[in-house]
């Protein structure tokens, strides 16, 4: 299928619609001023005697006051995040989806450097920085050129998500408010859902991209690189003797990456819906939430189902303890729809058939066992990168079947402890979650901690996790108003 295929153009077209829903100059879906907005008038005040224009003027005045009276606020533009997340289908169609993260992290880094001493990081961020340093030091274990290329690529991804975290964390309420970040992430979720439908509509679809013509043949022959530059709509091998049905994966290389991104982004959709309450984007999201369950179920992604089950149950408990009836009602409706569609699609039967026709559980267990045993032989820095299995012919490379196992095998026990320690600290540090937005971001972190055991999270999943952390952590650049806090009482 060529670049002119209608499904690919549909993904880009709908993404463009989402961008046009933003305010002038914002380039993202613009959320109406509501009680949950940081640094903006509450929803009732905006409707009294002046309408939305009055609210906009008050918001602009507040932005000016923030920058004048609070010099630590940094005027960080939203366009790098828009280009990265909302523009992702463009990069994917061009064949640069997996490579765009460090490229667009570069302007964010330059903007942060220009801000100088005003850049802040949260308490505990040193744990992540130690992981990054340890990861870089593990290069001493690389033993050949191709693995060095892979190491540099993954190192650039880790550095990119670091920059994304610091950028969003320092985004002031005047230029990069929480509501705008949530809109961008909801837009990325729309991209993921539409990509899933590409796999449903055209299971054998494949794109021949610009990157194919630019990447040297010796590099393009690598299986991982080939998956990047020649994207498929599903993870499917028609020649396999197991006859496993196609599983949607677009706009990512693997179905597990799709499930990881879908589940971690869903809380941002709930944030956006709570803030919008009306308008074209609200109705688009409202329609896509139940519709998204079709490609989600057809992935037969047990890890995604597990994480969503844990995350949504946890959210129900937290909202119930706070007496938040509206959130409980919305979650109840979603869960009823999900249960009904699961019955209609016989998801349980499909999963059982997949398990019966493959040895995925046994292979994963054997790969995890080998990863641990071999790390004992190189416990300090691991092996720098995944390696072929020494025990199982045809098995996935050791260090690829889960983020925990990747950092353990690649960077040793210290690297794994630092990485998992950072995720665990994020969950603990954000547990109080003063606002509804912070609570949903906290739920994303809980699901990320669960999925890190069996999903590789580089790069989209880890980037989404870092954005959620930046929104959930207390920051002097994001000031909660009484209206914000009223939502969680």
C-alpha cells in the first residue's frame, strides 16, 4: 500500500481536525474555561455577565500577572509537544515515527537551556538522573558495531523522555497549562485509536515510506529497523503455522506498544472530557471512547486488560472515597459498555484460542528466567543491549519482553533498581492527588508501574508516563485554585 492509501490520509485528516479545535495560535484542541482550569476563572463566573469572551480576557490578564509577579514561571510554547504527539501520524507515515522523539526533544532542550536557572525539577528526580548516568555507563559492555548503534538509539530515547518530563513540569500555567497538555495527550490517544482501526479495516496493510529510501540497505535489513521504516497496520504473519488472527498495532511496530499507549493515554481522555463538557472535540472523544474498545479488544492484549482493570478499579475506589458521584457515574457507564462489547465480540473465547494456539506464556517465562540468570554473570552494568537467546532457538532477544527485563539485562541490577525505583517513587509521591487531573495522572502512573513488568515502554509509553508524572507532581509553576481543589472534596 502506498502513502496515498485512504486509511493513512484519514488518520492525518482527523488529527488535523483535532488541532483546529484549539484556540488561535495554540494549535491544539482548546478546552473551555472551567472550574478545573489552572489560573483561569471558574466556570460559573465565566458565564455571568460576560460569557466566554470575559473569561478569556480574565485568563489573559491572569497570564500577564503570573509572568510579572512570579518570575520562576517559564514561557514554554506548546508547539514542540503538538508536533510530537498530534503530529505523530505524519512522522509515522514518513517512516520516522520511532526516530522523531529525540529530534523533537532537541528544541525543548534548547528552550530549557535558554530559561537557565529558572528550570526546576522535583524532589526525587535525582533517582532518574542516576539511572540515566548508569545507562550511559553501561556502554562499556557493548561488544560490536550494530549493538553500539542500537545502544545509541535507545540512549537517545531515554534522554528524550527526560527532556519531555522537565519541559512539561516547568510549563507555567500561563503558556503550557494543564488543560492544554491534557488536550494534546487526548489528541495522541485519538491517533492511537484511529491507527487501531487501520488494522481492523486493512489487516495486511503496509506503508512504503520515505525512510525506506534514505536508510542504508545494510541497516534496513535489520528486523527491528525494518519494522520502523516499513510500518504495518497489524502484527500478523500470514505464513505462520499457528494461524493467529491479525492484531492491530498501527501507529506502532508491535501490538503490545499499541496496548501500552492506549491504556496509559485513556486517563487523559477522561481529564479532557471532564474539562470540555461540550463542543466538537468533546463529542468526538465521547464517541471514540466506546468505539475504541473494538480495536482494543481485537488486540487480544491481556496485559492491557490487566492494567486497565487494576487502574480503573483503583480510580473507582479513590473517587468513591472522595464522594465524586459524577466521575463514578461516568466510569460506571464506561465499564458497562466495555462488558457488553466484550460479550458481543467473544473476547474471552478469542484470547483462549490464542493461548491454545501459541506458547507465548511458556516462551515469556523462559525468556525472563534466562534474562535473570545471564544478568547474574554481568550484574553491574548488564550487557548494554538485548542479546540473542542462548537457550531457545527462535525466541525473542533477551531483554525485549518487558521494560523491567530490558533495563535489568541491559543495565544490570543497579540500573533496574534505579528505573523501577523511579516509577515506584512517582506512584508514592503523587498518591495524595489534590485535583481530579492529578488523580487521573496518578492512575496512569499506577498502570505504568504494572505494565513495566511485561511491556517494553520505549518510547511512546515512557513518554506518556513522564507527561503524567509532570502533571501529577507538585510544581511551583502550576498553581491550584480553590475551584480546582473543590473537585476532589
